[in-house]
C-alpha cells in the first residue's frame, strides 16, 4: 500500500499536462486497446493541445488582466474582496491540505466504484482538477478541523460533479461532435442548469426566440466581417480606449485578443485529434465488456475553444465589471480571473443554448450573478484557508473562476453543521 501511495503522490506532483499525457497513454493501451505507438501518438497530441491551450490562456490573461484592472480601478469601486485568480485556489487553499494526497486515491476509487455500479458513465482522467472538489474539503476543514468530514465533503462533491458530467455529456457531444467526451470540471459544469433554464424561457418568448446569433448564422449573414476574431479585436480596441491606452497599445491588445480567438480553436483541434482514437477505442471496449459506453472526463478548456463560448465570454467581460458594481451585497472585485473566467463559467451553458451567443450572453449574466454572490459568501472561509497556508496577501480574497462553484459552498454549509 505504501508503494501505491508513493506512486500516486509522485503522479499527483507531476505537471498537469504530463499527468494527463500519462493517463491518456495508459487508457489508450488498457481500455482503448490501441497499439503502443498509436496510444503514444494520442497522448502526445493531447499534451500538445493542452500546452497550446494553456499558452493561449496565459497570453490572453497576460494582455487583458492589467488593462481590465486599470478599467476597474478607474471606476472607483470600493470592494473589499479581491479576486486573486484560480492559481491561488491550487497554491494556497487545496494543494497544501495535509490530507490532499489521500483525496487522490479516494477520488479514483469512488469514480471506479460508480462506474462498476452503473452510477456514472464518466471516467475522469483529469485528476489535476480534483482541486475543484477539494475546495469543499478546505472549507469544511478550515471551519471544523474535522478531516473525516472534509473527506466526506470531497466525495459528495465528486459524485455530484460526475452526475453533472453524465447529464451534460449528450448535449455537449451533439453540439460539438465530441463523441466519448464529458466535462467533470466543477468550475463550469455546475452552471449548465442556468443555460437550460434561460433557453427554456427564451423559447417561450417569440421575439427573443427568433434571435439567432449562432456562429453559423452570423457567418451566413455577415460573412467574415463578424467572427469571434473580429469581435475579439473590436472588444480589445474598446478595452484599450476605456483604459486610456495609446494607439499602438490599443491595437496590440486588440491583435492579442484576436490571436487568442484564432489560435485557441487550433490548439483545441490538436487535442481533439489526439483524444478521438482513445475515446472511440474505449467506447468499443466498454460496449463489449460493460455493455455500455463510457466517456472520458476532460477539462472544460476544450469547450472554451469553441467559437460560441469564446465570443460570449469576451462580450461578458464588461458586463461582469458592471455587475460587480451594481449588485447589492456583492463584495467581490473581479480581477485576476475575469478575462478567462467569463468563457470558462459559461462554456457548459452553450450547448443547451443551441450555441446561440445571444442566449449564452443572457445565461452568462445569471451565471456571474450567482458566481459573485457565491464568492462573497465564501470569501472569509477562502481567506482563512489561504492565510493558514501562507498566502502573502492581507486583503480578503477569492477566485471568481475557482471559488464560484456553488456546489462546494452548499455542501460545506450543510456538513459544517455536523462539525
């Protein structure tokens, strides 16, 4: 058992891209029954795609965050909870938990047991994103000091997120052609019901029902004039002007955002090219032995690269700033996560909104109302957990992209009653 734990700890300490690469290679060999070279090729393509996606996110955030910070500062908003970004969740809230290494095998065992009991069809290979589920544990442990209760919180969160992944998988697969893929990424998938509800209401209102801003419809009507890259470029110019940047700086920002909109889908295409043979092979194997199909659980980044999600996210950025300013009781100043949280949190809504940017935009408004209030409600717990692990920051803090998972907040609130 000690060797197993050492191996698991070694695996968990690897960079997330390497972790996923090894996981895809092993799944390709064992479950998909690919030849070694085919499994290796798939794992390399998936890793290359993930590196490309992360590079694009870093480029986008690096260009946009300083500008958005300047815009927010210029509004004179006095909000006491600062968004430190999703990296603070990993570095100061979840990864430093004394029992975090224990959560990894528990998470894998729960996933496998649920598959065997036919309680889920998702095999989550992205254990790096266990940190989202571990946020529940951090809240519970920080409040009660009770490790067993914190582990129970993790397990309940995992079960709920896997069920969300199963529920959303058919719509995601149909909308984007991602056969054999599901999204057990708690930051994004838990907001899918917002998209379902908004789409249902819009379908009941004839004038709104007729509005179709899907990428295909926009392409058909305006040609190349109104594409995600064009929207990104225009929004970059607007952000630059509002932030009082020079002409050259405005154009550079606009070009960077447009580059993100163009290159992100290409990196996504590389990832999908790698994952598809593994998903197809795993589906054949599980149909033969389990008499049903299993889905590979992946990061929501594969949806963020879709044109509808990217365009919706960019359009939401100024709206989220406005929401932070006008929502009564909100304490959160969106900063570090703002640029990338917008497309991430709304990404799982888009398949249910028929990839319609208008419907996704409306859904996104409600998503971020929820996100800002959840971050406000959990800010003190988040700050206490981060401070205990050496966060070098005095202000009350949160992560709009990471700490807005309402499932973690609700479970922590309930289980804390038993601590």
